[in-house]
C-alpha cells in the first residue's frame, strides 16, 4: 500500500509546469521577421559600384534572330576586343587564299561558330555572360541594377533590324536610361543604307533622348572620284542619301562621338579611299553630329 502512494492514477493529467518553464513558446511564421540583406544595407554609392562590376561597363553586341518582335529571340556577346574605332585593322587570308583586310575588329564577335565559344586571334575562349538573374532578386535590386545595365553599357548593333526592335521594345524608362550606342553601318549595300535611314527616324530620336555617346563605324563602297564630288556639293561629307539618318542623330544632346570609316573587305581597283581621306571624312562627321 505504501508503494502505491507515490504513483499517479491512470488518466490523471501530467504536471506540465516544469516542462513549460524550460521552453519558450514558438513564434508563427508570420511573426518571424525576414533576414536582413547586408548588401542592401550598404550605401547606395557602394552598391552602385558593385552592380557595375556585375552588369555594367561593357560593349555588348546584340543580335536578333526572330521574324517578329514578339518572339524575343535575342542573343548577345560581351565584346572581348574593344578599343578605339580608328585603330589599324589586321589582315587575314580569304576563303580562296587571297589576302583581305577585316572590315571590323569585332569580326569574331559576329562570326562565332558556337553560342558558347568566342573566336579571337588566339583561338576559342569561353563567352562571358551578364549576370541577368540579379534583376529578379527584389524590386529594389531590379530598379538599381536596371539603371546600371542601361546607363553604363554600350549597346552595339551591326544591322538596322535588331537596333530598331531593341529600342522599340524597351520600356520608356529603359529607353531614357540608354546613354551609349555603337552602330556599324555597311554602305556597300544600298538596301541596308535605306534601312538604316528608315530606322533612324524622328520617332527613334524621341526614344533616344537620353543618348550621350555614339560610336559609329561605316564600311563604304564609294569610288574616290565620287567621294570628292559628294564632299564638294553636300553640306555633309558624303552623299546625302547616305547621311539622312545621321543628320537626325545630330538633334540629340551628344557629348562624345567617335567615327571610323573603312574600305570594304574586297575593294576594287580605284575604289579605295586614302587613309587621309577617310580620316578627314570621319572628323567632319563627328563635327556635324556634335553641332
């Protein structure tokens, strides 16, 4: 009987006071504050520099492979051979064994054989990619990185179609933030000349009102005699049909313009401009665009 005094009867509630005193009540998920992002706690100036290392200060060649604007079939290459537009071009061997001069230092950027490789003078090296996934981290990060992406990079186009589609499909805010462009125009093809002049219309100028820097490379196919005649009769240093679109660019508040004019890859006899002629023409185009 004595042993049964200390025992609790079956069904009697247990004493929870001792156990409750050793444990705090658990908070619900709604009460737990999210962890603070140490990156966003940094000053904006420091964050801006970090975003620039991730997404900014590059020359980005943009190409478009879709047939309609809504397909969004965009491809880009971060240039690994950037430099002054008027630096000397290198010579290569053509497909039939003849020597030719490359029309652009960015030839490898646009003739890569694989989407994952980049062709340069030394062979193939891996392509660099922008860390675009950062844009989806949060609303604040999206706004800050979007500004860096569009205001610090130079967007390069060698065809009027992707240029037109890219600018037209940006939001008004993104379009206003674009500060730098590089355009490569092939004036050996009159159809492409007309397309560039059509793309650079007054509506496009309204979308590019934030543009401050323009790099322009022109590959031409004009005889030296035609150049002298055009330079003497036109306010622009070239035939007016070549420059209608460029004349519209002069209304923008540009502060930096860099122009290079090149002979075509296989110039015929008597159709080459002299180095001095091309250099003088480029300076005249720069002056006209900065007016």
